[in-house]
C-alpha cells in the first residue's frame, strides 16, 4: 500500500495546541517558581520552616483535589470550559500570592493555584488529543510536557532576575505574580477556540463536530482524510457523558475497561514513583548530598531542567515513528540504570564519585524525558472511551498528584531512615519493575484512532490479540484505517 502524505498541521490546530499547552507552561512555572523564591518569602514574611513547607506542598495537594473534582464537569460541560476555569484560577492565585500580607493569604493563593494546576493537567491533554489526527496526536500532546519544562526554566530565570534587581519584598511578589499574564492570555485565546469535536459528537452535536473538524484539518487536508474522520464522528452514538456513578459501575463490570483504567493509573503512579520529582523538588539538596557546594548546586539545577527538556524535544517526532511501547519501556529501563548509578556512587563513597552521581542524575532526566515524562499523559489522553474520558483522566491525574505528594513528603525522610544509597536503589527497583509491567500491560496505540484504541483493549481482554509484542506500531502514513 502506498504511503499517504503526512496530514498537514493546519494553522487552526497550531493555535489550538499553543494556547492549550500554555497551561503546561503555567503548571511548570507555578510549581517551580516557589523553589527559588521560598527563601525570599520566608525572610520577608518571617515564616517558620513548617509554614514554608505548607506553602510549597499545598499546591500539589490541591492539584490532586482539583483533578478529583473536575471529572464530572469535563464530561458534562466540555473540555474548553474546564480549561478556561483553570486559567481564571491561575490568574486569581498568582495575584493573590503577589499581594499576600501574611501566611494565610499566601496559602490561600497557593491553594487556588493548585486547583488550576489540577484542572489544566486533566483537561488539556484530553483536549489536544481529541482535536489531533492520529498521525500527530503523540507529538502534540507531548508538547504539554515540553511546556511544563519551559515553565520551570522560565521560573528559574525570573527568580534570578528578580533576586538580582529587586528589593526583598518585590523580588518574590513579582516572580510569583507575573504568571497572571500568560494565564490571562490563555483565557482570552480560549474565547476564540472551538470545543473538542469528539465531545460535541458524543453529546449529539455531530454537525457542530464536523464543522470544528473541517476547520482543524485545514484546507490542505485531502477530502478523503476529512471524510474518513467525519465518518468516525457520525458513527459515535450520543451517550450520557455525565453520570460518573454509572461510568464507575461500567468500569467495574467490564474487563477491557478495568485493564484500560489500570494501565492509565499505573502509568501515572510509575511516573512519580520512579523519582522524577525527588530531583525536580530537591535537586539542589541532592547535589549537596553528592558533595557539591551550595552555590554550585543551585546553578546546576538549571542543567537538570534542561536535561529533561532535551529528552522531551528528542522524543517529539518519535511518538508516532517508534510508538508508545518503544519509548516508554526503554525510558523506564534507563531510569532504573541511572538511579542504580547514583546509588552505587553513594555506596562507593560520594566524596570520591560525586561526578558519577551527577552523571547518573543528568542521565536519569534525559532518559525520563524520552518517555516517562510525556508518555503517561499521551497514553491517558487516548486510551479511554469518549464517554468515560473525563472520568478516566480525573482518576489518572488524581493518582499522579497523590503519588507526587507522597514522594515529595517522604523523600528526605527516606534518605534519613534508609540512607541515600538505599533510597536511590529503591527508586531504581521501582523503575525496573515498571518496565517489566509495561512490557505485558501496554499495547501499541500509535497510529490508531481514539475509537480503534477501545477495540484494541477489548480484543486483548478477550484473547483476540495474543501478546503485547504483536501489537505492532500502525504506520499512520500507510494505513487507510488510521484516522
């Protein structure tokens, strides 16, 4: 079969993706800026260590709350309104923090920011996935994670500039308040963006879905490609997308849905328990453990952010070319090997082998960026049926943020209780076990339409697909069935 031309990336789809993944930038910025500004906040407001710990961690906690609460609105109101509410939370939270006169107002602002992070992390990958053709879905959804890293890097740069040129109070207020600007830009942009075509079709507005799809595919798309996509939308029967209790009941009694939800939640847990946020939250502390001076450790944290960003950039064109399995499984193995390297450096004597420890940390982040950074979001955005996608994404994001909070709250305690070497060895074992689990649990979804992916899980549950290895990457450029 002759290969088809790669589907064009239309201007409408580019705008939709850019304005959507601004939520990833805000996610990265608001979770990263506090790590550099916390010293300024503590000194200016006279906060104790316990109170500053609450300021840092409360955003992660309420991100989990926001994810858990937003499943029903994502189903009943659509993807677009949830993202717009998240933009409002980002604006309000950033301005509240910037104007805070004490601990209570500071925590209130960070709580609002956490709700924004939870809503956007749940809705944006789904929105982009449902708007994208199968041939581009992986790379466009992974842009969300790239923008998270860009947000973290921007936060580092803003903290350095504010710390250099502004006074004791203004330096942290400006660095935290400036996030309101991109949040407001996203909010304005979403007034002009369409709703997800699949959500419209699932709720019965097939004509509206067809108009959105034609706009997103652009004039350069072939009439055959557009007609094929429209046929899949017309085949979707309107269903009740808002009954979460009914959805949970369906998941419990349906084998392929249990497998789907198990994979989605397990991927999110693996992403966090592999240890990425031990490095992103405690990067400077880890480098100090490795024997680097404090001033060098702070500077090296920028290198850590760039390392993960490098992995994500390299992976962008590979999600369709290589598939999900060929990125996620090697990424987990690379994470296991890198963490083992760090553990061995501590066992052998970190004073002597501190550069081995640094190499292990940097290698971990590059390997993580190649698969485990974007992969869980890519897979979760595509594996759930449309009628259950809000419920599935809410459950997955809640699992992600809960695991994130557990890791952030226990890492330093584990280092004290078990020692650094044993702690990093434990993280290595988790990644190794995760790679083995993915080998059996993760089918190849690249190049398949969102509707075909449910059929794939159904076939696997009933033994119609013999092994995960035989779920080959579907070549979207040469398979007429791929959307």
